[in-house]
């Protein structure tokens, strides 16, 4: 019988200087902890092709980070800081909004560009729901264009500097295609064109899903009983071409390699029925130890926050004790943590072995 876990099982002490504030000089020059080896091996990310096999399938999240952070003020006075969580039809958005006094339905907020040369006003439609922390606003024109002109790169809360031109370039994957994310799929930030070419030469195939990462990815778990945590919701799409590529890979004996936890969430959400199905919808899947994986064999992932839902996810895939031992190794070897940090490679451990 598998054991039950509480929030404290996913805690660890992280020296603050290991929280990466800037990306590595080159994307594929980050470090890679090979957690599939015994003992674990310290490598460089560009070594990844040698750790995969011809016929394996890498699945990426092709979401594109939007300039989701906005600064401004209510037209009645009072500063406002906002983070767009989701763009809706009809020029409408859902956003997190911080102000000394929450704006009321019918009010207006003026958002100003970073250089102060332009602004736009948005109408507050109200809360997204009676118990929802998100606000529902209507922009005067196409939201993506307004965000590109007036917004800031939505850096995670543990990065202390203001966004810069470096962040605009590096807090984005080289294959980002579909705008809508308020946070980057960070495991994919390590891939550059030479590495992608080396993977193709190795015979590793590629496929894509889309999951628009929300700010809820940083939402802390506040209950010791993790089963009481309310998971955030994110929109995803798995195209038929990716379902077909996974089926072909399986038939040929290859492995499915998820690039990042967001890709894994999309794939496993699309397979909750027991069969991987193409399509799009919202998911609030909460993956903790004991979860029965249907799709993913290997995972490329960064190092995650203590007590986070993502640490619980990787512990479900690769077994809790193994993952926590890898984290102790990473801290001892001074790996860099979180969004701009280093990465690790994990293999799925059969549920029976983790029991």
C-alpha cells in the first residue's frame, strides 16, 4: 500500500543565492542533473541527445508568453498593478489586480506603457465569479496588441529585478508560437537551435501541445493536507497530430519525453479517460504521489519551489524519496533553481515500485 503525503513532506531548505536571477549565458549551457542514472550524473544540458534514444519523442509546449504585467491607476485615483491570466473573446480578459481598494464593476482603469508615452483605459466588468480572485475587464481593442505595447514581461515573484530586454528574449522559448501564457514553460527555455538540430540528428522526434501557463503555477499550497488544495485551472490543447505521433512512437518501442511539467499536465489531462484524446479544454489536474500516468515516460524539468504542486508532480512521476535525494544533491552541488535555473531528467517509476 502506498503511503500518504502531507505538505511538510515536500519542504526543503534552499539557500537564497541558488535562486537564479538571470539565465545562463547560453540556453543549452545550463546544467542538467541526470536523475535516470545511478548514481545521478552531473551533466550539461546540451548532453541531452546522448541521454535519449533514436525513436524517442520529445513533446514541447508551444505557448508564447505575453507581456501580461500592467501598471496603471484607477481613473478615480489609486495605483494598480495587474497580471493578465487569460484573454477571452470580445476584447475581454481575466486578470489578477492589486490596488489599495478593489475597483467596482463599471469603474475604469488606465494602464500606462513602460516609457510613459501612451496609455489605454479598460472597463471593469466585475469579478470573474462570486468566490474568484480574478477580475473581469474589457479592453478597448485587441488585447494581445495592447499588452505588447503597454505590458511588461511577467517575471516570477522570486526574480527581484525589473524586466529588461534580456528577459523579453530569454523568458521565451525559441519555438514559442501561440500567445497566451502568463509564465514561461521553463524547462523548454534550455533548448536552442543547435541542440534541436542535434536531437534531430540523433533520431529523436518532436511534437507539440499548447498549455497557456497561468500565474497560478506559483500559487502556494496552504493546507497541510494536500488533498484540500484547490488547483488552478489552465487551458490546453493536444492536436491530433501529436496523438498520432505518440501512438506511432509507442508502436515502434520509443519513449514519450515531456519537456516540462506543463506539457505533462496537458498530456495526462488528455488521457484521464485511459485513452489519449485530441482536443482542447481547461484542466485543473492535481498530480500527487499515487497518480497513475498514462502517457509520459521521461520528464525534462527545472527545479521547483518547496511545498509546490510541481514538486508534488515530479515526486509522483519519479518517486518521492528519489526526487528529494536529487534535490539534496542539487543543493550540495550548487545547481541554480527555478525559472532561470538548471534542469533535471527524470524517468517514470512504475506505481508498484513506488508503493
